[in-house]
């Protein structure tokens, strides 16, 4: 294995000589560049997993002399998105000198506080527990990764023998040990006992590799991982059947997704018994190969091996005993089938906690599963937000790869339960969790907003995301929806939203939008019926088509969307919110407004009727009555503005000021004002209120409810 550019089969070679040349002499810049390349390939490491470092001699601001400083990925960072402010910079000699005060494995945790005394840059990211693992290796550039292929060897029953044979003694081996100061000393000892090795495999954990330059380190890392992957692929090819071969016939893709969409809200309801969870679904080929296989029920309960895996996926998944084509229509029967599975999982997790806990262990956390497997259909994951749920799925897919590789070359072994517990309930891990930001008011909640590609609807969707929710933005205008989707992706990222083409007058698009919500997030908790249009004409000019269109969109559309949402909310049994954007015209009479105003009045009373009916389900139905929200409104792009201006004997340009002057507060109403009202209703402070009307019109006495 030479340090020359080669053609890799199992990893992505992304190094660009010109880009790297522009960073020549800046070892930290090259470290970040290398880290980002490694983090871009999930076969090399997981999101947030692994760490990289470099060492360089720089001026010491305290002495004026030269000193060696180590830059290493700080606690909680991600290699793929790492920047300078994500690094911890420490004096190398001070870190190594901590060995003089180290009191042994029983006192590992106290060493973490001492890392802070070694900081070269006080503005550094907090150092992670892996910091000494880099410090006690003398190399200028070091990678610590969790590649599936290498962990498959590390988690194999005879992984040490395989490592020695496969790499011909060029890779060292350190048995499983929880990360910490002592593990750094064990790495140093392994290197001392095996001079000239190119890397070290940590049993059940991962890989350390190094080089004198950033490029040599990068190439060394890729070559070792590629060789491991080649070895596993050859063994898989010889073996033929993977995981004992398929014993479940999977459904076609469209049927899988239809079944998953139907079941996801039920699972989410059970998974949210402790706190509201957001879901993720995948039927990726690697998942299907595992969940349809003979060995699923042997391997799944064993749990994962790599600490990074089970910290995000829990000790093991829940496997459903439903048939792929199970009839999901009878909700009570379905819940009676699934409830015992969740009860058994919670009992298993509580027993695991009780058997493994220490006197100073943190209190038991949520006992619900993170990963739920449905043979023949796919994998669901549930977490506090979409990104965490998605990443949990990615980690479990990594764990599947590990089990696949280990079983092909030997026999898969997971960490002993006590070792797994010691990682999961490590006081340092608990401290990290306690430092995380407090949940926002809408964290864990899912909202579908109709007509949200612009105007009021878009402002509501933005507000809900800002307060922690995930949203399904929807519109019947595909071009407008695509524009809004690009805007949301750039500003809030892919995880916080999905975009669905939805025409509230067409039940098929409503059904598809809610299926999309179930697959993307697990269900829905809040709907905002914001889609609308306006037609302003004198009575004699109104056509039957005008009347039908207004009533179809405003009244029937609100009815159909609410009906579909309530079906999902009842599956979840988590309650919910229905917020209907109506109008002051529901309460106030005006000229040239017979169809629109009466349709708005129908919306308002339909809201009252729904509130009366849905209270038993803890589904709250409330109304926001805006007036004259002109900004970014599609309604005002057409003839409506001209019609209203004509009715009042003014020009279109004079409308905003005209509407403001007729209010008690003399205010122009903006989309953000309506969004704030919706948040007030859904944000928790009014959780015992239903059937209410909240006017956001600047104050129009004639539109007062009473």
C-alpha cells in the first residue's frame, strides 16, 4: 500500500491539489479541508462522529518562544461542516504532562476539566474526551474515524486475528476500552510495541490513522479503509446469501410507502409517550436487505457495537411483528397489536437501566425505541427533531453495514450491556446533554400550512419553524411552491420542511400531502387552513362559477383538509391544533362581497362546529381573523384589489393607507402579524382554549365578535 494516488473502489477520493496548494503552510486550513472531505463520505464516518487533528510549531504568546500546538475537532462538532471555530487548540506538552497527575481509570472524568488548563486559544471549542488519544500519538496529522468496513472487523469475534492477517502487521490493535485518558496511553503503548505501523484499530470502536502531512494522512486513511472494504466485499461474494438470506418478500416501493405512511402516525403516538417526537422513514436497499433476512431476529436484539451508533439509536431496535400487507384500517385492533410491543420494549429498557446503573448514574431517560423495523416495509426512527431522527437512521444503516461485514468475515459481537450503559449514561455525556439548548415552544411538533408558498401562509410556516416546529409548506401553484421551497432550503435547511403540491379542492392531493407529512415527519400536530382566494363583484355581476369556486376553496377546502388531518391526529392520540385563517368579513358586512363574505362566515361557523366535536380528542380549533393583509399576497395580484378599490372609490395604490385609517389602531396589517397570532394560539400558553376567534385587523369595531 504505497502513498501514491490510486483508484479507490469503496471510498471517495476528493482531494484537489489546486485547492490544497492554496493552503500550503497553513496546517490548520489543511486540517479543516481534510476533515470536510472525510465528513462528506458517510462510508468513512457518521454525522458528528470521529475527530481529526494536526500539530504545528507556533509562537507562544506567553514566552515568545516556539511551542507545539495541537488543533483537534472540539466536542460536539461534525467533520463534514467543520470550521476553525469548531476546533480546540491546546499546548501539546501540557496535555502530555497531565500523565503526571493522572490517577487511573477510576478517575477518568476529572481529566476532562484539566484539558481546559491546556488551551492555547481560550476561545477554542471545548475539548472532547478523545483529545488525549491524539495527544499521545506523535504524528503531525491524525484521523480518528468510524468507517463501516473497519468497524465490521473491529466488531468481529476474531477481529484482532483478521487485522493482523489482512494488513500484515501494518495495523495495530487495541481492545475495547471506553474513550478517555487511559485509552490515549494505550494507543501510545500500541505504537511503541509495534513501531512502523500505519494505524490502529480500536476493538468495537473505530480506526486511528496518521501521516506527516495532511495529504499523506488522508491517503493513508482511504487506503486502509478501502482495503478493509475490499476484503469484506470478497467474503460477501463468496458467502452468497447475506444475513442468512431473505425470508420476507418485500412489497413494491409504492405499496411500502403507502403502508409506512398509514402506520407512521400510530408509531409516532406510541413513541411520543414521554415527549413529542418527529419521525423519519427509509426503505433504502441496505435496510430492506437486513429487515427481510433470516438473521434479523438474532442480530437486532444484540444491539450495535460502536459507541457513536448506540448513543443515537439506543441499545437495540424494536422489530414489529406485522405482515408487510397488514390491514391497517381497523385502528383499535391495530393499536392493540402494537401497544404490547412498545410496552415490552420499555420494560426491557427499564431492566437494562436497573441492572447496569451506578450509584451516581443520571435518571433513566425516555424508554421508547428510537429505531422501529417493519420487515418487508422499512425503518422508522423517532427523535426530538427531524435532523436527529434522520441521523439516527443513518447511524443504524451504518450499524447494519457493520453487522453485514462482521457476519461475512467471522461472527458479529456487540458491546456487553454494561459497557454500552457506561457510555450511554456516562456523566460526561449527561453533562453534554444538559448543555444543549432548551426546547423551543413548538419543538417536536409538525405543522401543515395550506397556501404557504407566499403571503400569510409562508409567514406562518416561517414562524412555526423559528419556534421549533417542522412544516409541510403547500400550494396549488407549482412554480410558486418551488420558489418558496428553494428559499426555505437556503434559509432553514432541508430538515425543517418539506413541500407538497396541494389543491384543497382535490381530495387526492390532500391525501398525498398528508402521506408526505407522515413519511417525512411521522404525522401532523397542527394544520393551518390558510389557502384562499377573493372575488369582489356586485351582486348582479357574480356568476354561479364565482360562487362555487369561493365555497369550494374556502369552505369545502377547509372541511376536507381538517377531516384528513383529524384522521391522522386520532391515530397519534396526541391532541392537536386546527387554526383557520378566516377574515373580518365573516363578521362585518361590506359592499360587493356577497359570495366571499358569506363563505368566510361559513368558515367561521364550521370552525365552531369542529371545536365542539373535536374537544374529546384534545384537538383545539381556533380562528384568526385578518383584514387587508396585502404584502406578498397572491389575492392582491389580481382583480380583487381593483374590485375593492372600486367599491371604496379609491385607487389600488391608496388601499393600504385606506385600510389602516379605518382601524382603531391606524395600523397596516402584515403577514407576520397573522403568524404571531397563530403562534399565540398554538405555542402552549393557550392550550386550554378552543372555539375562539382572534382578530388581527388593527381594530374594526364592526367586526368585534361581541
